[in-house]
């Protein structure tokens, strides 16, 4: 069983998640924003204007949890709430210019941190690592979609 790659993945995955959580300092450091609020802002930026229900589905959290995150982001001026483009009765959320600027700044910090972490790898090793992570993300996203679709 020692040579079973799936067993190795199962053993390493929790360690990977713990190690990745230590990188959150780049996100949390120096700003009054929790990691979950950052994820909500990032998700909203990625999916574009949407309802609170759509955002909570994208985040995989209860609507009440998403609402609390968004309330804080609204107070901070990083998100705004307004009528939808297609249906003015529907309330949509969208990032503000300040929200986008914060995401850009944090993204640059994260990129710099990753460059420092992986600078000892050769370009070929970096490409292999990027390919492996891309494959892992694709597999996990597909599994998540399948679960949402009930299959």
C-alpha cells in the first residue's frame, strides 16, 4: 500500500491544506478582512454581478453566512448592492473599484510569495508543479459540479 499513489494523495492532502492555510497570512496581514470575506470578494469578482443566493452557492455556504460576509464588505466599501440589470426588482451584488484594487494588491502579494516559495525549483519543475495543481483543481471542480448536479 506504500506505493499506491491514491493512498499517498489521501495522506498528503490534509497536510497540503494545513500548509496552504499558513499562506493566508499574505491575505490577512495588514488589512481588516477575514479570509472568508476575501474569498467572497474574490468569488464575486470572478463571477460578476450576481444575487446573494448565487454567491452563496458559488462559495458553498449558507445564504446567511454569505450575507454576513457581504454586509462587512458593504461597510468597507468593497462591494455595492443595487438593482439587477435585467430585472430591476432583483438585487445584485458587485465589487467596487476599491474592491477590485484590493484584490489586485492582494493578488500581487500572493504572486510574490509563491515566487519566493518556488524559486528554488527549476523552470521544468515549476511547470510540472503547475500542471499537477491544474489537474487537481480540474478534478476537484468536476467532482464538485457532479455533486451539485446530484450525480
